[in-house]
C-alpha cells in the first residue's frame, strides 16, 4: 500500500499532538514542545523535560494514543485573531509561544476531548487515520527529552524489524520472549561478576611477577607474558611500578580470538613497555616502534600490538635491549 508524503506527514504530525496530549494528561499539566522533526522513516519530538517523564510513563502515553486511535477521535480546528484570544477560550492551550510573536491569526487544533494545541500545519480529520503509533527511542540531553516515534505504515515496519531483532536476541541467549528481560539481566550480572574475578586474577598474576634487580644502579625490571588478563590492570600495574621508583616494566598479554568477539580475527598480543621517568636512556615509544612495529606512546610509557606467535621473541628482544642499557 502506497501513501502520499503529505498524508504520511499529516498522520505523523497529528499523532504527535495526540501523544503530547496523552503525556500531559499523565503528568497533570501542559508541556512545552520545543520542536518536532518529521522524516520519511521516523520523527522526533523535543519536549522540555519535567519530573516523572520516565520511560514507564512514556510507554503508558503510547498505549493511550493507540487506544484513542482505535476508538477514533475527531480533529477540529478553531481560528482566533491572536494567541491571547485563543488562550482566553482555551486556558490549557499548548503553544510554541516563541514562534507566535505579535498579533497574528492563530489556529488551534483540537483532538476531541483530548488535546488543544496552536498549530498551523496539516492534520488528518480523525485519529483513526493514524492507524498505529510507536515510540522507538527516548533520550535526554540537557533539559530536553527527545522522543522518536513512528506512525502508520512506518510504525508497522519498525514493529516488524524490532520483533525480528528481539527474536534474534532470544535465539542467541536461549530465552523466550517472556523471559528475555530476566535472561539479559542474569547475563549482565554474571558478566559483572566474571569481570570482577578477572580483575582480581589479573592483579594477583601481576603481583606474582618475580622482579629482576640490576644491582649496580638499583633498578628493578618486571617482565612477563600472560594470557587474557585485563589490559587496564596491566597498565595500572605498570603505572604504579614506574611511579614508585626506578623500575622498568615489559609485559605482554595475549588475546585468544574468542576474547576479541571475532573468532575469525587473528590472535594478537598487546605489549606494554614502561620505565621510570628518570631513566632517560630507555625510550619506550622508540622501543615499541622499532621492535613491536605497531603502536607507540610516550618516552616513559608505550603500548604495541603484535601477532601472538611473535610475542615471546619480541619480549625477549626488548628485555635484552633494556638490560644492555641499564
Ligand atoms: Zn499540528
């Protein structure tokens, strides 16, 4: 079924009136709509944020709009000589007052027993023509709540694609539509616990490195190769060691292909080279660029990336180079 762009616009725009009206009924007062953008596939309403305008309430407003569409509401227009006149007749009138400056004719669009807004755009004649209304995104920026919505054929397309995505998620997680929210929460909790465990394991593994002491200038060298530790913990360990004294840290961390979220990708290793800032002969950035190849950083702290098979040779070369310089 084809529909003209003008009709698609009028139906999306009228549904926006109904939606803002439904939100107003739920929050208990008139809202301020800063602007509305209508596009081919979706629309965005920018509304001044008020307390209580949370997702649950927005979903309730969506439900109420679809009820009004189902039962049908007439759309009527009233013309007044000025905004002031219009407000005398309709005290709860919603109007973008910054756009209606000075004495000018004002059209008020009334959705039967539901909403009143000053508006000069095109509207459908009954809410039933809106067919179906869906909120597709809610986000807050500053004091504005942005609400994306789709109407009619747009909304049916969105519903079809979104349901397909939801079924894909169910398929991936082994959940069904009724249990998927709980399943995702459970996965999130498990993931947080595993990350905490990995953090602790990473710390313990790094703390177990046996330092190598260079007697003549009391410099301590920490080096090692690990599998699938948390890179952030390695950087924190290196930062701490080089800040505390004359230390050099050379640590490689291999990443199995699974941990890259891409089983097709080639397994890699990250290499951290760090040295206390007083050790001017050790230029970590230069070492990484010359020996590891990919990567770099600052003279006292650099990171590189290599193929997993080259890791031990590279670490050995860096350790030998650094020992010769100390
Ligand atoms: Zn309008």
